[in-house]
């Protein structure tokens, strides 16, 4: 039964997560934290931060980790397959159709209308992470503000690569928390 749950926990976000990792992360969080209770919001946010510090697609890294934690190597393999299966199926089934109609106004409008939903999902996840980071289990107000302001300045003002900002936040957490 656990393999089926792992499969569904990553297959459903893979189907609904239009646009890849950023849009599927809140969906994976919903399945892993709310539906199955495998991780807390705090654990999920830590896993996401660590996964973002590593190279490669975030969804497959999360799937491998969570699948392994729940059911060992077979669980990791099921989760990885479930993560890539929707894309693989859709690419095979719909690529020709989308390429044929890629200049259609309806197809362009459809992709534009999905963007606000993705923005709302990312916003909700951000608020959940922020609330969790200032809680007793998280970093607290001071550290959250320091890391948030430093990250904003590094990314927006000084155009530092996000990998260095994530690495710096990890180092800050290792030293001060």
C-alpha cells in the first residue's frame, strides 16, 4: 500500500504541476505534509532548501528523498518514476499536437491563464514557510529577518547567483542556529 501512496503523492503533482518544479512544489507539499503526514512543514522546508542547494531538478530530488525515507530504495524508485511519468506520458501523447497548434491564440491564452494560479500556490507556500520559520521550531524572528533581507539584497541589488545565496543561508544556519 505504501508504494501506491508514494506513487500517487508524486504522480498527481506531476500531472497538475504545469511548468515544472516551482509549480509542483506546493502540490508535493500538500500531498507529503497534509495528505499523508510524512513530513511537517518545517521538515519539508528544510528538505526543499537542501534540495535547492544541489544540482538538478528539485522534484526528482524531493521524490527520491521522501520515497527513500518512507520505503527504502524501492520507495525512492517508485517516487522517481511517479515524478517523471506524467511528463513522459504527456510528451509522447501531446507533443505533436502542441507543436501543430503552438501559434494558436487559444493555446497562448491557456498558458497565460495558468500563471496566476501558479503564483497563488507559490505565495501560499511562501507564507507557510515564513510562519514556520519564525515559530519556536524554526529560526525565530531575528534570524528570519536577517536571512530574508540579506537574500533580497544579494539577489536583487547585487545580482548574486541563487546557489551562492542558498549556500550562504545554509552556512549561516550551521554557524548561528
